[in-house]
C-alpha cells in the first residue's frame, strides 16, 4: 500500500549552481488515500445534522472521551522538540532556532484558525520566498492542499482545541542543509454535519497523521530567497473522515453512519503506527 505524498519543492537559486529537488515519478503519482471506516460515502449535506446521541458512559461535552486522545495535550504542547546539538555546519544554537521555527510552521499549517478556514497566508508567508507562489498554488488549486495545510470542510468548525502528539528529528543533507522530519498525529474534534445514527467514542474526531519534512539551507552559498522553510517530502493518512471531501482537500466527518469508530482502531492515534496500517476506505 502507498500513503499519499506531497510533492517536494523546489528550485534552489544558490550562488554557483541551480538545483532542482525531485522525487521519483511514482511518488508524485501516488494518490491512494487512507481514511474512513466507511465503505461508501455520500454528500454530508444530505445527512442529518442533529447532535450525536451519546453513550451513557461518555461525556457528551468531551469529544475525546473514551479515546486515546483523552490523555493528549493541545497540539502546541504535544509535539516534542529534541535537544539541539551541532549538526554539520550548523551550531547547536542554529539547530535550536530551526527546530523552533519548524514547529511554528507546522502549527500554522495544521492549527491556525484562518488556515483551517481556507486562508493559507500565515503558512505561506513562513516559507522561503522562492517557494511561496508554488506552494500557494498547490494549496488553493486543491491539487495537494492537505499535503501542506489542513482545511475544514464547509459547515465544519472546531468543537474543542486540536490535540496532537508527535516529534521532530534532524538530519543533514548533501548540500549542508538541515532536514527536519516531523511525525505528528493531529486529532481534530469537529462540530458540524453528522448522521443521527452515528454513535460511540470518537465519533466526532478526525485523525490526520502526517509525516513531513522541511529543509533549511545555510546562508553561505545560497541566495536570500532560499532562506527559510522549504517543504520537502511528505505523506499522510486519515481516519474517520469523509472521503469525497478529503480527496478535495478538506476534513469532514463521515456522511454515512458509523458506530464506535475507535473500537479496534486505537492504533491510529499512536505516532509510531505506520501510515500503511491505517484502515482503508478512501
């Protein structure tokens, strides 16, 4: 099975050379998405929009109750940043700065209210100048929206703060760049359309697991326009989401009824779970 990948970006201006970062064509063609527990889906706008009938044992005011995410922290606290150490030409202090900035980029991409509502400006402006237009086009056109940022489907809002768990790791590349790999499980509690028959723990949670990298190039040998976060390879998997909406770049709850979606699928909340192990449905 192949998880969805975003396209790495970009042309480096550099001082002596022009470099294009590429991935195998097979990765660019990979469009198999992993997601919902429902086999068939319909337009959620035709589904009932009444509240979920809570189980007697669940807190109706806590969408995380009865799921592993009940113990998770808000996303900004749940992402573990490692202790910075010297890496290649980068000092420990510089590595620390890059780690902090990468986390800020991730949070802008996946939790910023304006980005969730369809305005990617805060995310795009945090990137290196010479990749901004290319990334913005991919987001706005819908060709790879969720590869970069999270958008909520029409009619959906957050029912509670987003929770998350994950970590960052640093390596160096052949061009002396820092490569920060982020492996994060984002748990979105959504308020909005849901079939009346849908019941059970986690019925209003969409779980998005992203594994993505950002590259940072040293100032020496590269133009000013190359400075800043540059999206690299990435892949993702989703659980308990509406497939048609997901395929168009937005998160929404399943349009067909689901019962106890978390039962037997607790592993999707764990960052070490391989993306190819997610239940297939999209």
